[in-house]
């Protein structure tokens, strides 16, 4: 990767060593990645935000990249991840920050806003919409009923199983397949065929060989178990968050998704997003942006467009929000 002036350091948060990439001066924007991404997935936004008067900070989350990966799956609950983010915000010397999340980073950013809204000025979430907690049925039970046992989230549940499968296929090939996945169809991993692709996946235009080599180098170091452990806590998180049943996300929010994103096409998701139900649960939801022809890795595939949605004239993080019949920019709310 060419020298972009992005700085890297390790910080001690919540009992682990966390790697962060950062650049710029000004209000802090915390960029939270998902699976199988790293801080690196925000490389374009880091530069754009820094050039627009912000301090962009992108960690490798617990279990990823150069950050510590505790062995026990029980140390990857939503409480652990949110505690990591809160500790990082404190170490950065901030009372509250702007937050941008994607995939599992979006899930954890929703949790951050539920648990500690006092730490969030505003949220821009990508790909994974807020979904309320359903009190009478576990999430994995629902996923199994809809998509069957070969659905990737269910295949990730058994410790060691998919680690062995990915080792058989090879780290680089796995990452090529995941990062080039560009279809609204649910991702399934048949037990009889495994994860082996039909031929070497072709990289999309927005992902270079240099990019895939960076991802590969980090996953060959840390492995996939840390990322799998987020999936292995789906039901655990449901159990832990009983008291937040019916809770609303009460921070200003902008949501963006590609119309070819498999998350957008999950059963009932488009209806939830566009019918007003999401607005009920996220009352300060200001805008939903659906990008045409865009898949899951939206911040890499349409880097400039996503950065443009995050930044408007005068260096203000995007979205006008109406609170108590008054309208102000999110940047003004931070003052």
C-alpha cells in the first residue's frame, strides 16, 4: 500500500491490545468494520475525512487483523465489543464521536447507540439495518427456518468446522470469493461441496491485487476464528439484550445500502426499511440511501460516493436532523 500518511498504533482497550489506523485533525469519526473486513476497508474514507477537517479512526476490531484475538468465544459478545469501542473513544480523549459502521460493525454500532447513546453524536450505518429484538424466538432459529442449515451464518456456528474448511480452500481464495460476492442471493455453503469456488474468483474493479494481498497477509496471521466468534454469539446477544426489547435508537442516523446487497434482500428487510417501521425504531432516521447496482462492500465499491454522502460542504458530517421542531447539522450538534 502506497504511503498515504495514515498513522498506525496500538492502544490498550478493555484488556486487549487494539490496532488503530488514524489520520487528520478535528472532530473524531470512528469507522467500524465488519466481516471479513479490517480497518483497511475504510482506507478511502480515512483520506476523504481527513482532507475535510476530521480525524478518522479505524480500528481492527477484537479478533481481527493486528488486534488481539482472545481464544474464548464468550469474549465476543455485543457487550465486549461495545466496551472496546467505548474504551477507545475514551482513550481518544472524546466525550462522544461520529460513528460509521458496516456489516458487523453496523450491528455493533447499533448496539453502541442503544447501550451508550451518550457516546455518539450521529451514526452513518451501511448495509445492515437496525432490527428490533423479537422476544419470543431466537435469531438462529428464524434464520434456519427461512434459509436452511447451509446458510453461512449457521455454518459458522460450530467451532473449528469452518476454520478447517477455509484452511483447506486457502486464505486468499476465501477472501477473493467473499470480497467479490455481488449478488442478492443468500450465501450458502453446502456441506457436500464446501466453500471451494468454481475457479479462482475474479477480483472486482474496485479491489486490486495489492488490496487482496493486504487482507490475505492479515488473515494468515490472525485466522478467521475471531470473525466467526461474532456469529457464534448471535443467540447469546439476543439473550443478553432482553431489557432492550422495544428500545429505540435515539441518535441521528443515516442508512445506506446497495440494491444488490444480500443484507438488503433478507426476507422482510426491504419492507421494514421502507414501510416506516425502521423509522419507528430509529426515530431520528434522516435518510435511507439505496445505491443502484452496488453490492455488500459498499464503502469500497463506491468509495467516492460513500465519502460524498458522509461529507457535505463546509466539512460537515452529513444529514440534517430535526429535534424539537428545530433543524441543525450533525456538526452543529457536536458543538
